[in-house]
């Protein structure tokens, strides 16, 4: 659940990063609301073979995304890992830079510019 009407931006960004990324469906609010016209009621999209759903919250609330729940992606190559990490980290916050942490030879954790937390791994 995104705030500020950025769900469509997030979905388009995420889908562009994954070779198999696809938007399955998007329903937007119309002129009669209750959310602002053009914001996302519900979107269904796929990344790395997994289904995701997103929406725009038209209600202001004091919570957002947290690293307590993150999207874990197993990459097929180190170059894919590096590309995804760079794109998702741009404007975001790196929590654990790409490195060997013992449990993985190449792992990184970040919050993207929209606040979504990602753990990216190549083993």
C-alpha cells in the first residue's frame, strides 16, 4: 500500500527491472472516488515468477513500509544482481551493501526510493 499516489510509478519501475516482469491488471479510481482520480485501487503484477498486488492509500496514516518484511530475490547471475541492486538503491537507502556475509557469497539489502525493502542474493 503506497501513499502519495505513487503505486503506478512503483509498479512500472519494478516491472521494467525484471525480464519476466508484467502488469497483469490495474484498476484505478474514477472521478467519483473515493480516492483521487487515476490512483490505483488494486494492481496485480508479476516479478521473478511471483505475484504481487499494490494499491494507493487515499487515507493518510503514520506507517509505511518496513524492512521487517522485504522482497527476497535470487538472481541468476552476478551481473543481474549488480544491475538490480544499483537500480533499486538509486535514491533509496542501502542497509547492507553487496558483499560476502558468510551465508552468501554475494548479498545486499536495501530500501528503494519508494520505501520497499529488497534482499538480493546470488549464490
